[in-house]
C-alpha cells in the first residue's frame, strides 16, 4: 500500500494505491462529498489488490484532501482524469458507490474510450427517487430519526461542521440493514466533516443532475449492484441504470442496505470478480 499527496488541478489530494503496478487498474471513487473518504473504497476494494491495481483517493473537499473548489461534477471528473493520466493507468475499470457512482457515470460519459468496465453500487442517474428517502426516514421504526435531520435530507443546507455532524449522526442508523449503535458511533467519530463541500454537492449540483437521457451512450459493460433495503438510492433507481445502458448487469443483495460491499462483502467481491472476468478484464497472475 502506497499513500501520498499530489497536487491535482490546483488541489492537494491524498491518493492511495494497492496491488501490482502492472495489473489492470481499478479507480474507485468514494461517495458522500464532505463526509466520505478513501477509507470505504479501501475496505471494499482492498481485497482486489491481489489481482488488480486499486487506486482511490480523497476527492477535493473530502477526507484529508484540501478544500480547494470548485466542488462541481465537472471538476471532480477532471480530477479523476488527471489522476489516471498522472499515474499512467491506461484504460481503467471505473468504480463508485452512491455519489461516487454519479461521478463514475459522469466520468464514463466524458471519457468513454478510457473505461473498460464500470462498477456501480447503490447509486442513481437522477433525483427522481429522492422523495422515497425522506419517506423511509419518516417511517423508520428501529430508532426515531430527528425531524430536524429529515427536513435536511438532500438539501445541502448546513451552517457549519457542528450542524453537519449533528445531521450525520441522526441519519446514520438508516444506512445499514442491521442497526448497530456502536457502528453508528464509530462511523460518526471517524468522519472528517466538510460542510461546504456537502452544501455544494446537494444544494447546487444535485438539482440539475440527470443522466437518464444519456445512459444509452454508455457502451462499456456495466455492473450495477444495490442493497434490497437501501433507503437512500432504492432498487428502482438501479434498475433504470441497468436497463438503459447498453450492456448492463443488475445484482440485488438481499441482506443489505446502502452498503452491500460491507454488509455482504464475500458475495460482493465474488460478484465483482466474476463480472470483471466475464467482460475480459483479466486479473493479474
């Protein structure tokens, strides 16, 4: 494992690499701008380093990377391409979950000749299912969800990091199929909060986000994975993607919420490995 910092398009980004340098490259983008980091992709795709070159990073405005804007889809996509070019990765497998899936699809549309295959997890091509997330939060019967937090789901409307952390702690129980209060506390405590990034992502970017009319342009093989009980990006959102891309494959994980890569890791890894083999991305060794 190699961790280093690179100046990418004017921002200081923390990048992490695992696996053989001469293996097929998989670039994995984390979700939740302003909350997410490379930690989740490392857990999810770290096991693939036996056969693939795994590259992940904290996007600008997230994790340990700098807070240099703009926090736009165009900029984040440009950062992916510059990392690919800087590291001489050649053609890549692009992977992303949740908001990282938005950017993985955006990158594939912007650089179709650079993507050998696309691996998506619990994501969506537009915001048409977002109202269901609010409904699920209101109906959640495991623990009560603070109404203040429910009103702010997907709004990008936070005054500071303290308010942002209050929100994150309130909605974290929604994410996993099996509620674990200790895990919720651990996730909240380990998060690096960047409220301005989140405000830009959900307050500015998402109101105009809609790739549904362009999904047919994605010609590379696409694996779409989703947890059956995902509250945030439900199964129908994944079905739209799998149906509209040219070569889509949908796999639903029956015992997962928003994170089948962590809730059913062995099945997730076997599914991704099988897909990559089937579409001709030959593993190393």
